[in-house]
């Protein structure tokens, strides 16, 4: 295990990362940016990994409390140390646990918002890298897409928001899971590597018990043709 401390911006946040494990990427930053919460809100980060999303949300929006749920003990340990390093331990905590057993860790209707950057590949689909830690981060293990939606619906109060970053290939499954768990899709945005490219990520906001009307936002391009980040990405990163 090679641990490094990365400065990730957002007011000088520092994030502990294991260089031999799965490091955070632009999808985590986009999920955190989408998760617009109030100071009075309680927020749950499902599949919190090393805590990147939870840290950014906590520092950027200053909600009442942020909790991260992650199945891998090593990632939870790093996330807790990052919270302490940034002086956020009083408002930011992490639980090692399985989203499929959400009732063991949290009470029903106890959060105002849930954000989730889950494993993108179904169990048995996609290529594994042969490293267990990375494979668990990429592939659904004990919990799958339906479990993440069920967990979010369980902990959210009525009219609470669920923010998800995922792959467009899973969009049909995502929409089915959303309706089945009472999380109505309200905003959808596709993310493209460059303007005009096919999207490789999607950002979805659902509302528990919301009305049936979906707004599709203009696509977000990550990079310009010359490889530099787009103006909107620079804004999201607060550069």
C-alpha cells in the first residue's frame, strides 16, 4: 500500500489515497457538484470509497452532517483520516458496511440527500483487473444497482434528493430501479469526453415521491479539442 496526500482544491482540501487502489476521478467531482444541499441537510454518500465526494460536499456546502457508507475497510480508514486531516471530523463520518444491509446502519427517513458513485459494472460483466480492491470498486459485489436505489429510498425523507453518477449503458436499468423504489427521475445530464463525442457518464437527480416530469439538460463536455478542460469543468473544480 502506497499512501499519498493529494491536494484536490475546494478550499485546500487534502485527500489520502492508496496509489495501489482505486483513486477518485472526474466522476466523483461531478457527483459532488450535482449534490446541491443546504446547511440544515443531512447527507449520505453511498459507496463512498476513500471519501472524495463526502469531503467535497462537506467542505463546499457545509451541511449539518455527512456520512459515508463503504464496504471496503481500507477505504473507510483512509476516508476517516482525511476527514481528520481537514478538520471535518465533527461533521463528517464514515461507516464500513454493505448497502444491501442499510437498515443495520441508519434509520429510515434520516437523510435529506443521498449521493452515489457506485460500481458501474454488473457482477460478472466487464473486465476485471485481477486486483480485489479495484475490482470491488468497479464491479457490483454483494450489492447491485437495485440495492443502491433501495438503500437511498429507505434513508431519504419524503421529497429528499438522490444524486447518481453512472454509465449511459445502464440507463434503462437505472430508470426502472428509480420508479420501482419511489425515486422519480427529475434531471438527467450526459457527460462527454469532448464536445460531439458519445457520452461516457450520466448524472441523474431523483426525488423521493416526486412528480413524473424529467428535464434533460444540455450535455457536459469535459475537455476541449486541444485537451484542456472546458470552462464549465474549471468552474466545477473551482479553478
